């Protein structure tokens, strides 16, 4: 097959590589010329994705994969077009911004060939594939869905850093606008993916047809929104435990010792491209979902809660205090700040008059400065520190690394409690 992959980001590029590794001709299209140039040189444009560089180094020189900024080159004659363009959400209104996806859809539709299969993998509000993409593609292309081309939704279900592993591990969900389209999508993904044996599943691992695009859209929103709601519940338990002198981690471990409890862990923030975003997409279609909204609001309040813990330990005063925020990434070992708790923590500290410094082993001083922060170097005196990301480097921190420190708020429970004598060490959920 000739396969076009639209958008070569942290999901799209590994997908393109996976498709090419199965013997297909793959052309990736991206609006960023720098990304296109690096891919065509066989170089990964972003670090941290396991096996990506090795695979690029094999497939690009072999002519199995290349990139372009030209939709005509990529999409014309393609048997399948897979779309992984980002969908943004307004941080204030929580409404989806379809700007980039609309533009990409128009561009691919202008060059869509009869007989093509179009699959959207970007997480979408329920109904988007049928109600937005189908009429837009038909209008621009002049083709009829279900007759001249087939349109499906098949959500990506992978984490950056381990995309190739997750592609094998999890069933590939598809939902079509017709039974014919779903059958084509099933055949397509069976031809480009491999699947691990999963005896824990009720049915064999592989491509699962969910019966409609709407069901597939909801499945992706449901699995990620569940995590946000679960973490919101854990954070509520954590705050209660703090007030009553209880260690919530012992409580969660005890609760989860029987098979019907699966409580997640509390923490300073819920970040990344998925968990903080997809509940908002769900709420856009189901605004009365009070449980989802309450959990999202509870999780958004956790950075402020962490700062309040630090302030209380410093007799309520942060004005003039020097505070190091450790971790710009939204999670450990990932060089990505999407919806990271660092933004809210820094804003809250600054608003209370603190001098804020930021450190992260994944980022250089110049990169931190470009994000608007003054870099922190261990060995520089501070009054307090807040651990925001669970980088493994922080597990071995000692007071000597942060001279003068009076308060440590370990927002991820990564430090050794026995190493902080003389310092007020606070962990969310430990009273």
C-alpha cells in the first residue's frame, strides 16, 4: 500500500515508521519544514522515543519512508490516509479548537483519490468524524463517503516514549460510518500492526471493530477520562488524609489489595497531552457530566494546594522567599511541558511574592529561560523546594543539594523520608 500520514509529531512519526516497517510505502506530510528535513535525513526530530532513531536509520535510506510539506505528493494515489493532527482545547472555555485539523482535512481532501481509506487517530469529541469530517471531506473533494472513499475513527492509545511497545500491547479500536468502511479499516490495521498475546483479555488482541465511529470516539474519551476522575478521587482522599493525620498511600495500598478497588495515586498535578485534555472534550459533548467536571476541577487545584502546604510550613509567608520548583516536565523522563503542573505552581508562587527558580534534568538553562523561568542549579541556597515531576534524579536528593532549605514539598513522593532530618518534608496525602 501507499500510506500517507498527516502530521509527523510524537505519535504520527512513530506510526509512519511502524507502517513502513511492515513493507508499505509511507509518505509523511507535515507543515514544519524542519521536521520534514530531519526525517528525510533519517534523524529523529525529537528525543526520547524508544527505537525510533534506529528504525528511521533503516527505513529512510531504504526508500520506504520519506516526508514532505506537499499534500499533493503525500495524499494523491494513497490507499490510506491516517490523520494525527493535534486538536487543541481552549484553557479558559474548555472548547475544542479545530483550526489545525480543519486546515489539514481541507488539504488532504483536495488531493484525495477515489478508493482511499481515511482514518482519524486524533482524539475527538463524540460525533466529530460523522458530523464534521465527513461533510468537510465530501465538500472539498467532491467524493461521496461510503461510495468513493471510506472514513473511520481509530484512536491512538499509546504513550510517548514507548509507542512501538504500546502498539503491540493494546487492541486497535476502529469505528466506521459503514460496515464496509469498518471492514476496510480492520484489514488495513491488521496489515500494518503486530499484536502481543493477551490472555488477560476476553477476546484475542488485535483490531476490534466497535460498530460505529461514535463508539470508538467514546471509548478513547472514556478510558482517559476514567483516569482523570480516578486521580481526582485519590486527590480528595489525600486532602482528607492530611487533615486527619493519615497516610493515604497506606490506605490506597490496603484498598487495592482486593480485586474491585483500583484507586490511582494522588499528586501535585495531572499533565500531558491526554488526561487533562480529553475530559474537556467529553464535557463539550456532555456538559451535564458533574462527576467529570468535579474531578477535572479538583485536579487543577492541586498545584495551588502544594504551594499552600509550603506556605503553611513557612508560617504562611512566601513573600521574599526563594523557592526552587524541581521539574518542568509533566512527568518523569519525558521532555515535554504540555499542561505541566509547573506553570500553575510557578504562577501561584510568584503571585504570593516568592522568588522562583526552576530546574529540570531534561532541559538546558537556555530552554528553561525561553520558557520564561530563571534556571536553578543545585547548591544554590533556597528557602523551600517543590518537586513537580518524578524524575529519577530527584530520588537521591539531600538537604545539602539545596543549602538553607527549610521546607520540601515532595509532590510526587520520590524522595527518601529518612534523608531530610532538620527539614520539614511534606508529601501530598501524608498527614
